[in-house]
C-alpha cells in the first residue's frame, strides 16, 4: 500500500469514528456494566510499554475493543464488557464457553476481525477509547492505523508473539483499565489453586508431560513450552521431555511430525486436545501410537475442545478460563497418572 493510500485510509477511518460518535453519543455496543468495580482513585492517567512503544491512557476507558485472541477474557474478569472482539475457534467469544457466558449476559460485542486480521472501519464505528492487543501478532502498520482511533496497548516486548504468560497479560490489562489491584488478586487466587494441586500431587514435579494434537491424518503436533496449553501443564508441575526440548523452534508454538516419530510423545503424561470424536478415534487407531508405553499403560488423556470444552479452556489459558480448566482437567489427569 502506498503512503498516499495509507493516508487516505487513515482519514477515512477517522471520519467514520467521528460520525459514529456524533450519531450515537459514543458509538454502538454496551459500555462497561454499571456494577463493575470502579478503578482505583487517581488511577489515571496510566502508561503501558509495549513492543511498538509506550501508550498513555488518560482516563477510565468505557468502550474497550480487544484484538488479542483471548484478551476479552481478562477484560471480562475485571468487570468490563468489550464492545468489539476478534473471533477464535469459530465460537464467537460470547458463545458456548461456560466460563464466559455469565459475564457476557445478553451483551453481544461486534466481531471486528479474526486472529491478526482486523477490520479498522468496524473498529472505528465502535468509537473505542481503548484498544487492547496482548495475545496477538499486531504489526507496526496496524498499530499506527488503530492509534489514530484510540490508545492502543500492543503486545509486550519482552516475550515472543503469543508467548506472554497469562499473568503478564492480566497485569497489563489491569493497568490499562485502572484495576491493577483487582488483577493482582485474580492472579493470586489462581496461583493458590495451582499450588494446591501441586501439593496434592507432588509426584508431578518429577514427571514429564506433553500436550499434543493431530490436525489432519498422519500429522501430529506437540506444543512447545510457551504455548498456553503447555504452560497450563507446567503449572501443574510437569516438565517437557528432553526429546521435545531438542526440537523446539522459537518461531513456532508447535513441532509437527509424522507417525514414524510418535515416540517423542512417550512421556509420563500425554494430553491430547482434540476437535471431535473422529480425530480421537483416528489417533487411537494408529498402530505406531498403540505401541507407545504411555498408551499401553493408560497414561494418555483426551480433552475435547467442545464437549465439554476443557481443551478450549487450556488453549485460552486465561485468568478466566484457568479455574474451569483446573476443576475439569485435573481429575482426568490424576486418574491416569502412574
């Protein structure tokens, strides 16, 4: 895109935002719920550093758009309903996930993109006063464009894309919303839950664990340490096997291989996240898979993305989904640990 084209696009986006504000006194969609905890007195202005610079939020945001795949969960947990979100899992964020439903209520945010493709015009029409992009791959051009509309808090600079821990994301979102104390309390509560699980299962600290998926026949994927699913397993106490550590590619969250390398999955605990019963059956019917010791000893666990959505909960791995994941996944893992 030429410089003149970009300039025209920015002008058009800004004009859309101005029209939206004039037409409805602040744009469409619902602001933060009236019963949400108020920011701490004197919380604003706040500044947040990120990969594209430093952003100042001058006053309490009322109309928040989230562009990270799971950012809306921390925002919801802190008592704010985003007016715009991106889609993930084809579920729409207000869909079937039980850890989100009570907090959305009847609110239906605008879908403004999918993964890292954002519809700037839709975002402008919502007249946001804060745009959050933590679990995202927002690039500099997108940041510059959207910064014409509202303060943008892009992903942290100290982690790779999609690599920031849920605690860091929650802290940064709490800062941006003027609710740092509430964010720290949520984090502490979950840390206590993980600590209780580790105390109940001290043996897991001496065991290896793997999270895997099979997106298509004959291809298997194991998730690397920074992926949310493996982070969840690590916080239960498990460590990644050396065989997989040797395959780690810092530019990707997965290692893919064929059935001939399935032996790398032979850990103390093997957790599969699967989209449907068909993919689970396909994995179980693979003859080389059946020869793995972890399989023969019944230490493999299958967690569905949908029914119930335990796999989705550990894939989101947010301050909102983690308590559900702990309650649902831990008993299944414990039942199949040697």
